[in-house]
C-alpha cells in the first residue's frame, strides 16, 4: 500500500514538472514576442525619422509642396497601420505607437497561449491517467494477493445454524422449506377432565 502512495506522490511531482516546463516555454515565447514587437516599434520610429528627413530634403530641393506632402503622407501611412485610424493614417506619434505596441503584445500573447493550451492539457491529462492506471493496477494486484493469503476459518458456524429462537438474527429460510404446516396451530388437545368428587 505504501507503493500506491509513492506512485501518487510521483504522479503529483510529474504534474508539477510538466506545469513548470510549460510555464517556462510560455514565458520564453512571450519574451521573444515582446522583443519582436519592440524591434518593430524601433524600426517604425527609425523609418518615421527617415521619412521626416526625406520630406525636409524634398522641400529643400524645390519639389512642390503638394507633391512632397502626398509622398510624405503615403510613406508615413505605409510604415505602420494603427487600428481604427483610416483618415489621416499618416498622422501617428509615439503615444499611438505605444498603444499599438500594447495591443500587439496582447494579441500575440493570446496566440502563444492558445498554441500551448492543447499540448499542456494533453500532457497534464496523460500524467494523471498514467498515475491512476498504475495505482489501479497496484490496487488490484495487492488486493488479489491479500485475498489469496488471507486465513480461512474452517469451522465457522453459519448465521442460520447459529441463530437461536430468541436471537435478533432471523434464521435463513430457503423457499423449498417454507410450508404452511410450519405456521399451523397445534392440534387441539382434549378438554381437561373434570374431577367428579
């Protein structure tokens, strides 16, 4: 019986290890995702600075303002797409970029969690099922062994033969021994003789 307890404890430890492994994988993937989003934000800021410098160079070189503004707006709008901003998509700043970063981290973090959910649950259920199976096999093995090695009393009286008339335990009555004669009243006896004195 101690081995069944040890198997249960080992199963719990295995479940803890599986949980720790999936938490480590999740945190690593979330850190990688955060780094990727931060690189995209840095690239967007760099490209925005380059676009601003190109706009200033275009104005200095004598390109008409309307055409330079069209090129500038198109270039800024192509750098990053801020959700919910269709008109003036070029007019974003660092606060808009910070909001975009938070939204992207949330969206990509949810995707990482969804991808890890099925393998994590499958692994946990596999550990639980394996533990339950091993404990069940051990229980059936040990209980069968206990029944085989149990002492058997040879001269133990049965309940029916042990029952006394005043005993609260009713004797066993088999259907073929149940007859109406058993419950019949005793035959009437002769009336007592009267003394003739």
